[in-house]
């Protein structure tokens, strides 16, 4: 038995993969949860192509079982679209800018020069929040990256000590000017950081003069060397209000403050952005963190730095909801008048969809690009298009905020019903992982004997679903929701 996701995760996603372009593209689509495209591509592979691909696979351990992947995918005929040419478009309006799709590069190491951004735009990204421009001197450390991994998986969390653009600020604005000239249909947004009111205004005006479509105000970088910069501003609603107002009054292009997650609640700074007249908000930047990795030390020293990647996504979503779903902000008109650009752990189209369904009209990606490259845009776009087609939607804006009505406070949750797990015997391999977790971290509701068959006992099971989460083969599913039996 082969677990598809586990096998795909083994693929190294090689550059110019020896297995062949068609095969590599099919595996990549599957890896990034674009099952529709993967099914179509696998169906088009011949036995000879698959045999050659497996022979040429350069995996350090053992070749990827491509033939088994094809067999598994071809069984899922529902994933193949009958009319792929009729996929809906992803055009959306963000801060009064018409964007060809919602996918932008986040201000970071993935967009630090003309050549990088040009390649990304040509690959299909709708725009860029260029790496933050400042007049101050930037000196980076080495090494400045570290990662959190688990059981050999690609890193789930990423730590960086990166600061702002090291280019002279005049050079960066020249790059932005050339990008806008050469890619007029793309959205070029300058991210800036000043040290004084005058610097914020000067940099914003330079962005406008360079032809930028908007300007992002970096109130959120967690690792600035000097106080009063980056997240020091984002943690102070008064400073957010003042600097946002200064810039808003100085330029005509949209102004988009970038918020820090290093704060108890996003409500106060979001309101400050609203009252300053900002057109939108970017959120979130990286989370302050520290790791004890010896390999990531800088001259034998450790420090606090920014944490990003898949692991921060639930935190980012919670902070997005504080802006798009908070009743106070609704009354203030934030949802109606300000657009939100979501950032934090976006790797697949499903990740992006979560942000969009919570009210974002735009999403930014950084860590996933650093790990897999600009090429992930293919499956971000196609995955979201296929999802919309499956639901019969023709406009992306129909998805914006549709899940807000389903978010409630903990005390409003249904506590009178239960969903029990159930075991699919055909998928179960008898590893006993469910038994161990339930016995040592749950409610001792699973027995596991010499026959290596786990059995769930309803009298003890509370429906926590820890067993389902630890099952490596997906053999534990959910039963129907039923009313709890009241105890005497």
C-alpha cells in the first residue's frame, strides 16, 4: 500500500528534473494539492515515459514510484476536468488596482532585484511588494536563515534574520520604475521604511514618481538594529496613525501599512490605519522567535528573529479575522473601505483560499517561494481555478469573506453533539499509532491486541479525533454527527 502524499513528499522537486518535464510537472501538481491538473497530466503519461522517468530518478534513497502514483490518480476520475479550457479567471480588485490574480510576492529576499522580479512576473505572479527600501545603511549577518523540521519533512517553520534592501535606495526606485515600464499590466508596489516623518514622505513620493501602483509601509520588521523602526511602530497605534496619515496626505497612490503579529490584538493598529485613511493592510509579518540551533549562530551568538512558513498560518488567519470579522471594526467600516492582503504560511492554493474566505482580496507569498521557487504559481493559479469551476463560480470576489459567518466565539460552539471516528479496515495497516496516542494522550478508548486490529470503544470515546490526526494512512475517518448521550 502506498500513501500518495507521503510518496510525493519524497520527491526532491529537482531543477530540470531527469525524470522528464511532463512527469515532474505532474508530481509537482500533486505535491501542491492541485489534484485536477495532476490527474490530467498523469493520464497523459505513457508506460514508456513512466518507466524512463523511474529509471532516471536521482533520488538519494530510492526512485519515486511514479507508476503507482499514476495508478492511484487514474482511479480518481472525478479529478479530471471535462472542460479545462473553460476555467474561470482570477481577476480581482485590490485597493482600487485591478490584479490579474490575487498572488503577489511578499516584500522579502524573493524580490530584491530586477531580474528576480521579472522572472516571477513572467511566470505568472500578478505583482510584487518589493523588498523594503530604506535610506539607512543595512548590514546583514551570516548565516541568517534557519528552519524547523519534523520527521524528515520539508521545513514547516522558517526563521530569518534578514533586514531590508541592501541596495542604495535610488537604485531600488530605478528598478521599480523599469519593472513598471516593462510590465505595465502587473502591479508594482514599493515597500518602504523611514526613520522620521520626512523620510517616510520622501520615500513614498519617490515610489509614486517611479510609477509604483501603491506603497506599503513596513511597520512590522521584527529584527531592526535601531529602536523606533519596524515592529516598534506596528506595536504603537499612535505611531501607526501618525505615519500612515503623513504618507496618505503626501501621495495619491494607495497606501498599505504592513502589520506586525508581535502584539496581543490587531484591532487597535487596524483602526489606526482606518482613521489615517489607508487603502488597505498587509498582515502578517514574521513572528518574533528564537532557536537554539548551533548551525544558525552568528559568531557563536544567538538572537531574536522572524518566524514564518506553514507553521504560522493559523496565527496569521486569527489576526486576519480580527480585522475582517471583528464587530468593532465592522462598525468602523474597515471591511467596507479597506482591503486586506493576507500573508503567513501560504504554500498551496488551499492555503490561499483560507485567507480569501476570511476576507482577503490579495495574498502574499515568501517562504514557500524560498523553498520551492517561483514555479509554484502554476498550481496556485490552476488549483484555485479548478476549485472555482467545481463550485460553478466565475468571479473570485464571490469567495472573499464567505467563511466569516461561520466563525464564532468558543462559548457559541455546539457542545451537545459528537462526531465519532471510524476505521476503514482496508486502509488500516495495523501500526497501532492510534492506540498509542489515545492511550497516552487521549481517553484510552482504543484497544489493540495481537491481531493488530485497533477497535474504538464508544463508551470511552469522546470524539476528540486525536487518532485520526496521527493515522499515517488516512484509515480513520469521521462518522455522522449525533446527539450526545446524557449520563445519569
